[in-house]
């Protein structure tokens, strides 16, 4: 599904991309519906066909609609207030997938929102690992942050212990070690054979340090209230891009029309009230 965002600012410099996006419609919650639908679709994905159930301890048959309701209840995380709310981080990660698929045709072999072990706990590792075809194979290492902070850039960009800058510099400093292993894990969990093959090739290029065959992109997706966004939000990624050699930089800021917690609560209400997604 296409992300309901349009580009409003562009500060690209050579191979580095610094872009800003806003929702297509901002007057009400209409723009949140396609994001909610994509979230439900992703979390309730099932490999086996969904059918009516006949529990072994009962003669009654459970109809398909009832099965879907149980499945959604088990799949959708609980909403909790605060910065460590998994629904908050899921919103950012989902926008990462949707923006990159729309704007760059990025392929994701596995999406951690769906594959994490616990429903109500965020996954570990690189937030999203993408792959792109072109003149040269492109590996996209994505990290996502959500911030209501007034300072620009917010601390999640350059200053926190787990800030975007430190995360990406770690990935780049350990390309042939920890980063390569994470690419392998993503490849092995990928269902699409073509995408899995591309991820495996990227992992081997990293291990063999054949970076002439692989373009690396460090990608950030930052969710910000429009009222707090400034050009300085790109932080060191724009002012000191040499820190991230040999990678190209892709920094996308998604501006939302209200404080993040307000938007997340509105989005979660849409999720709870939206019609059942067909199985």
C-alpha cells in the first residue's frame, strides 16, 4: 500500500538524500487509514489458508469471522502511553517501510514488526534491512526514531546513547562482522527467493570486503511534529556526512500535523475501529 505522504522539502547533496514529507490530507484522521490497514495486514499475515475451526473439545464450528477476531486480538499490540510504547515505535517503522517502498522501490525480505518474538516488545537489531536493484546492488540499513523534542536536531539524532549517529557508525565499523551477520539472518528468514538471494549476495560482499560490488546506504526515518521540524533536524548526517563513509546517506523526515503521542493515539483508535481486513 502506498504511503499517504508527499515530499515537501529536498536538500539532496550529491548521492546523499535529505528529504521531508507530510501527509496528503491533514484536516482529519483520513490519512491514518491506509497506515492502519497496512499495519493490520502485516501483523495478521498467515502462511496457511485461514478456515473455519472445529475445536477438538467441542462439536461447534468457529466461523471465519470469529477466527479473524481472535487472530487480530492476538496480533495487535496493546497501547500504552510513553516513549517506550511499542505502538509508537511500530508507527515509525511502518512509515519507514511504506516510504522506502514508494519512493525508492526498496525490497524488504523480512519486516521485524511481524517477525519479532513478543507482541508487546520491540525487536532488536537493525530496524529494517532493505535491498535495491540498479547499476549496482544497494544495501539499505534503516534506523527509525520518533521525537517530540523541541531542540533541533532532537537528541535521538546525535546525542542519545542509542542515537541514529551512533547506531549507524557502529553498523559501518562492523560491516564484515556484526552487520554482515544481521544481513544473513534477514536473508535466511526471507520467504521471497529472489530477495533472499540478493540479501545473501550483499552479506557475502560485506564479508569479502568487496564494496566495489555493493553500494551501502545508511537510512534514517525520523517522525517529527511539523511545528517542531527545522532544517537542522538532519544533524551531523547533513553537516558532517564524511563520518558515514563509505555509505551514502538517506535521511527522511515525516512531519505529522500534531504532537506524536496525539497522532499515535488517533492511529491506534483507527486500528481498533477499522473494518476487518479480508483473510
